[in-house]
C-alpha cells in the first residue's frame, strides 16, 4: 500500500506520508515569511520555487531531485540575502523542500529539518518587532498549535533539539520542548 511506503532505512520507521506531514508543517511557516525575502530580493525566484517543489510533494507526488535541487537553491539564496530576516526566510523555504528527505536517524540534528522553519519564522517576527522576544514566544505558540499529532509523533522519534547558541537554535529548542510536552493522541483519548 502506497500510504505505508517506507521513506528509507534507519533507526526507526518513517513513511512517505509522515514526510508529507513534516513538509506541510515547514511549508506553512515558509509561506508565512516568504514575502520578507521577496521584498528584500525582488526577482529571485529560488525560495518560492522551493516552496512550490515542497507543495508538489505534500500534495502526493513522489519526492524527486526537484525537491533536493530547490532546497539547495533556496539555501544559496539565503547565503546571498542582505539581512538576517531575508536569510532566514529563504532558508525556511529551503527547509520546506528538504523536508521530503528527512532521515529516519536518531540524531538531534534531524530535528532542524522538522522545526527550523518554524523557529526561523519566530525569529523573523522578533526582528520585525525590534527584537521583542514576546513576539517570538507568541509565534512559537502558534507553531505549537499548528503541529498535528502526526507531526509530534514523528518528532518524538528523534532526540531533543540541542539548545544552541544562535537565537534560532534556542527558539527551535523551546518549540521542541513544548511539542514534546503535548499529550500524545492516545493519552488524550482517555481509557477505553
């Protein structure tokens, strides 16, 4: 059955449908901040193309080199962007396309493929508000509410995100912790 098709071998099972859940979550955040990049770098289509490549996968197409190439191109656009906010917006788009290739390896570094776009969107919000961490916290709360039980289930297969030195890494770690504290779907259904 195609719905249970495995995404690759590793430390645990991860299906293509679960990859679509992760990619959809990253796309939501990348779409939110894409205008930040496009306003700073008008005419550079790479981040938008990465989001479009991710959406093709989310909508049911096989993952192909289109997602890989678009992810690399968006990350290159991020390197050339003129501001932190524009860099983070382009990187979020690249992360959305790259989510199609999340590896089922029990490494904390893989959590970035799940949550970095959300953390980057929160940081962009902080920057737009003059560095206000309350804005970042509110955006992380929105990201927590956007997370489906299926996304949280995938996230819990990985070790927790490290509390890094960058603001985005700290935001990602905070979101990771909040999502891991979310009751599992079977815990909220009650006793049968």
